[in-house]
C-alpha cells in the first residue's frame, strides 16, 4: 500500500507539501496540488485522516454519495425522497448514514476508493451517477460494496448491486398508451444521452413502435438534458414548423416545459397536442390539465437500495439487480384521436 512518502517522492516534493496539499493549505499552488492529487490517485494512496476509525475491524458507516443534486430544478424533489428512503432503512439497522454531495469534476480529483476510505465508508449508495462519470468506470474493480441507482451494471463483481424501475418497460407502456389512442406523429423529448435511464427509455419506445410496425425517426427525438427550460426551447422551435399529435417526455420537468411551449404557440393540451411525462412529481397532479405520466416511488427506491447494500456488506445477497415498481398514472393530458 502506498504511503505519503511514496507520493512525495513521485511528485518531487517534501512530505510536508503533500500533507499541506491534502489539508488545503493556501501556500500550496494549485498546479502542485493537482499534480499531487493525480499521483495519489495513480498510487491509490489515501490520507490517514481517519486512522483511528479505520483500525476498527468493521466499518459501520453507509455513505450516500449523490452527484449533481445541487443542480436539480427546485420542482424536482426526487433526490430528497431517495434520501428519506435510505435514511429510513439505515435507521432500522446497526449502520450509520453519512450523506456526501459531489459532482463530475470532483470525481476526477479523487478516486471512488479514496473517497470512501478517507471517510470510513464501509459501503456506498451512488445516486445521480452517469455512465460517463469517473466513478462509474471505477466500479468494475471496486472492493467496496456499493449500490448504484438507475444504472443496471453488467459486471461479475459481486460487491456491486443496482436499483431502478424497469425503464425500458415503463417507457414502452406509455408509448403504447399513446399509440393505442391513435397517435402516430409523436415527438420524443429525451433527456441526456450519457445516462442509462435515457438509453433504456429510448429502447422501450422503439420496442413499442416496432410492435406496431412503425419506425422512430431520429428527427423526432429531441434531447433536452432533463431540463424544463431546454425542453421549452426545443418544443417552441419545433412547433414553429411542425404540429405533432403528441410529445412523449422522459421527465415531468420536460413535460412542463413542453406544455408551456404548446400554450404559447396558441395550442391546447390535450385538444391539439397530447403530452406525457415520466416520474410523477408532486406538481404533476396540479398542472392544467393534470399530467399523464409514469409514477416512480423514489422513497421505495431509496429504501430498497439501503437494504440491498446491507445485504452486500453482510454477504446475504440473493439478487444483485432490484427493480422497483412503476405505475402508469392516467390523468388528463392525453386525448384519444379519431382514427383516420
């Protein structure tokens, strides 16, 4: 195992400079600090800031590591519901819970293993991780039990589990719901290409189209990054030259943006254009009209992830991949069209 002396030697600096870099002293310039961090990551060196705790035979802290949560829309309370579910399950066990907020940039500064070891984390739940994030790429070789949310990992590593709804099945259901109501000119308001859920939801829509002997045209798939504002801008531009019969949105937030654009174009939901969402946020039942969407129980997703992680830590594992239930919430934003 690498020591602080190894890092100092490789970086060409003194041990005290390495120590100062990790303790954020201002007299270490940023370039040197970053070089030290990079070398420490390569050597898999962890500062001994919790040596007393690490000396215990068993680490009893579960870490909920949430990425990008500070960038969430204020209308989106999904992360908080997940937190509550995790806390509820952990509070009923012998483990303690610590919550850490990070982003993709900070993942590049310190490896997943280092992050966990410095904080005495015996197992972690990773929420908001994208498939192009550094931490996701490190999971295959991790020796720290972890559960990732909304990503079904394909690895033989027995220390990794995952929890999500069946996103492909859910999006297939809501696409079929529109098709059964005679919608054929459907625009998909997709999220971010680099997310697992977006890929799975595209697959589900494609399956529904194929089952009805239809093709999903690339020009009818718009990528709005799961952003309400971006969905509004894309829908506004699209409606200047086109009038589809329906927008199928991969999040409720994007559906809100689409509904605003439809209204400002002088059209009505669902009389002129139907709109569906995904998530069932609290506000979805208060929009005018109320939004038809896929319901996810984020509290239950959080609870299941904590239970699964405890099973991984204590080697009580029966199933590594857990699907939470979803539900099609039929409300008022979809109109059945007269079949031509």
